[in-house]
């Protein structure tokens, strides 16, 4: 009888047994030849999918190797600590100190993240837990549109609105004379760019929390806010942390909008109302013009490698923290 199955009492059989009998009947009709071809196709597709999965880490490795090779002339002639701790930037004299660019990048990013993360997280929680349907219908499409606006538009908006605000309002309030093109201006513009991303991700993450947890909190006598804070947010905390990581990564590598409002002065900004020069702006401003100067070109490649290393280091650390949070949550 081979693989055939006879059912003496079909009405007493479960659906699983009937389904298994049908599969065995199909296998009988397929034959060994066709079964072998299907197995070979499955193996081929498994290999193809694995190759695509490995493409991303290999691409990242290729980018890092390419930047390192191009930056090698500078690294081989100047000690690494001198490059990282010196703020002297005189390319025509062979002096390449990246400290001012590192400090400018970190300050702009920290200002943006400190402003965007609290508002973004709270807005995402509010949209998911406490807003009415009309608010969601209005807010969610607006967030989508804000996330799709090109960065140069945010830069123009910063020049038109934020620069005069800092020059005529914020700086005089603190007794400082400023042109308005400052690290604070770059952080403000960048925070507006990062805010929609964080809000959208937090909104979607909080929505995935099962309603049973909310009902259990309310059944125990907790208020809506207490249920949100002690139940929903704790369950969604790994996803909220992931949203903050995405926001930081977006802020750290942003170029055009920051370049237009930050001042682009090679100096260490000791306060946010001074001009700065982030690493992405350095690369964007000088790369096309300075390719004919080998050491200058190598310095810009080192700046790109440095930016990549900082972002990777932060993301690896953040992923490690996120993993621990997921283990605690489970």
C-alpha cells in the first residue's frame, strides 16, 4: 500500500490526520524525481538567502577597509593620539588635529538628542495610549511627512528662523554676542529632524504591548497613567531604547542641515552659543576641492573612518544594553 492511509471511520478522525493523509497522497504522486528537484531548489534558495544575509556585514567591512586604506598615509606619518587630541588644523602645513571636529560633532548630537528624546518618547506614548482618534488621524500623517522632508529644507528653515532666534533672543538673554550660527542652532535644527523618527518608532512599539497587560493593571485599581508608566512602558522599554538609538544614529551623521547653521569654524566650542565644525560638515565642505592634495584627501578619509568608528562603537554598546533589557523584560 506504500504510504497510503485508509480511514475506516472518517468522521472520528481529527483534521490533522486528514491533512497528513492528503500530504502523503501528494507525495505519492510527486515521485522521487520531482521530490529531489524540490529539495535541490530548497537548498539553492537557502544558500542564496544566506548570501544576501552576509552581504550587509561584508559591505560594512568593505567600507571600513576602504576608508582605512585611504587614510593610511596620514595614520602612518602622524601618531594617532596627536590626531585625536590636537585641535590644530593647518592642512597646508601638514597639521591635522581632529579634536575640534570631534567636540563639535558630540555637542551638536547631544543637544539634539537631549531635546528630541524626551519629547519624542512622551509624544509616542501619548499618541498610543491617551490620544483620541481625531488626534491620531492628524498627528500620524504629519509625522510621516516630517520624516520625509529633505534635510536641506530643515537647513533653510534653520537659517530663516532659528539663526535669528538665537542671535536676537537666546544669546542676548545670556549676555552673549553671537551671529546665530552656533552649535545650539545646529542642535535645535537637528532635534526637529530626529523628533518624528523617535515618535513614530515609540508609537509603534507601545502599540504592540498586549491589551491584556493594560486590563490587568486597571483591574488591580491602577489609574490610566499608572498603568502606562508601570506596565506598558516597562514592557515596551527595549523598543523605546531602540528608538533612541535610531535617533542618535540619525543625528550623529546628519550633514547638510547642520552644515548650513552651525558656523563651520575650526575651534573647540566651549559653550553652545559658539560656532562649531562637526565631522560630517568637514567632509562635505572640503572633499571635492581637496582631492588633489594627497595628505588632505587622506585626512578627510580619516575623518570619515573616525565618524564610522564612533557610530559603530555607540551602536554596539547600545545593542548590548538593549539585549540586557530584553532579558530582564522576559
